[in-house]
C-alpha cells in the first residue's frame, strides 16, 4: 500500500495516555505496552516516551523494532521481543536491553544471558513451548517470567495450570481479555486498547456533484456525492465516514480515489473523517470485515502523520 498525499493522520498522544491510565486503573496490575508494528502505526518512537512513566515495560515483535524506536534510550524500560528470526547471540539482545521470548530448551540456553522469557503453548500453536518441554526450557534459560498469547479464558487457565506453581511472573491478557479479572495475572499486555480513539484520519472532498442516475463503476445512485483522493491502492475500502459532523458512507473505492455520499451542505474542501470522532476502529472493522488492529495499521499508513499537543 502507498500513502496518499491527500490524507492526514493525527495522533493524540494524550488520549493514548488516558487509555493506558484507564487500563492500569481497571486492571490493577502493571501494563506491558505492546508497541510492535510501530505502535500499530501511531509511531513507537513517540508513543513509548509518552507513556513510559505509566507502564512497566514494552513488547515488540522484533529486535529491530526495539532498536529503531530507541525504546531503551527513550524510556529506560525493559522490552520483550517475540520473533524467532532475529539473532542467536545473547549479546545482541543485551546491547538493545531486550529480553527474547523463547520456546525450546536449546534457544533458552543459547540466549540465557539475555534473561529470556518463556512463551507457553496454550492454543495459538505458534511461537510457543509445548507442555512437555517447559521444564527443560525453564532450567536451560534460568527463566523467571512466562507468558502466553491467549484469546480465551481457557487459555489463561491452561497457562496457570502449566506453570502457575513455579514462582514465575506470568502474563497473558491482550485487549480482548482485559475485562476478565482472572486473566490479569501479574501484568496485562494490551496493544489495541492503548490506541483506540487516539487517531483521526481525514481527507478533503475534491469534487461534489448532484447525482444524475447510476454512477461510478458499480452504478451507485445517490442524491449527491463527493470524491476523495484515497483509494484501494492506499488501503481504503467502503465503510462509514463523517462529514461536517454527519455520518455518511464511502460508497465505492477506486484505485486512487473514492466516492462518498454527501449532504447539501457539504462543499469541496470539507474534511471527510475516515476514522475518529464517532467513527471507531471497531465500526470500520465491521464494515471492512476485518479486525480493529488491521484498520488501525491500514489507516495510520494511509497518509502523513502528525501529533497533536
Ligand atoms: C500483539 C500482541 C498483543 C496485543 O494484542 P491486542 O489485541 O492488540 O491487545 C498481546 N500479546 C501478544 C503476544 C501479542 O503478539
């Protein structure tokens, strides 16, 4: 996907802070902030320092993400990384102040000096240690912390069954399980919950016309429509939008432009809000038949990013 020159992405870091405060307050345990994929497109180098005092540490996918966001330099907080394809040298992790997730005894031993964290298999069936190898991995890596990538309460219970009696620090809950007290364990690990409502994506109307019968590729027929300069090559799909405070729809998406329904008061130059205000990540996700996470990374990449202060 290419960004559109005509789309602007505004990130409200104060809202991210409020979200993190809310998670910490309701869960009552430390927060490990998931800032992988450049903080879901909000910019990990800006998000991490903005919330560093509220969180215990950070979680990324790769060592490279931790380095490029300067997580240690900017926050002084520990980082966990997941990718199995980064480095076989504990020194690389130590230099970046990153603790690698491991799921077998060999790698736990190899990376022991970097204080690895055990990823436990509870159903995701990737990047995780099967039950019969847990003992060996814990010993080989002298491990004091374990987690699982859980999406159900049963998976959290499985983690506790498998390693709950080992005096390990345990965490499991991402956004989907934050409301479940028994999933909170010793820390929570949210991504989406920190970012929801913090991004506004908008683009101006460049044409506005009265409809004259079926229009566009699909023959949509509305009283009045406008055109914006973002299309499927920029990741856009049909869905809700907001124009001058009124709810409208992105009707049809072309390669680099899209048709939107407009009202009589809407003019060329008026902003079409694709995300933000009453348009939530979840609402767009339902229209796009995908996840709110995918909506965030798609829409934050659609234009040039700026930060509100
Ligand atoms: C991405 C990720 C999370 C955060 O997921 P959200 O649903 O966005 O909160 C938590 N844990 C792991 C292991 C992840 O990879």
